[in-house]
C-alpha cells in the first residue's frame, strides 16, 4: 500500500502498472489476494482517506485486484 500511495493517482491510474506493482509483492493470478488481504487493503485506504492522505487511483486498484481473483 505504501508504494501505491507514494506513487500517487497519476502513476497508479493504469491497471497494468498496478498489476505489475502487485506482482512485485507476490500478488498475481497464480497467487491472488485472499479475503483478509483485500479487507486489509480497503480498510487501510479508508483510514488514509479519512486522514486526508492523497490516495492512489482506487478505481484502478480495485479493477486490478478484481482481475486477479
């Protein structure tokens, strides 16, 4: 999550970029995220949004994760 947040919405707006980043950290079609990982990602995004942090492109992240499950 930290990498996605640091890169910001401009860079993470591309679904292929997000998928490549997820693969770098072991999340891919052959090793999809589990329910616990997805809940953790979404709860972290919600907490950061509530704190006013500029997020990654959440739509691209959701599409990337959905394409792996």
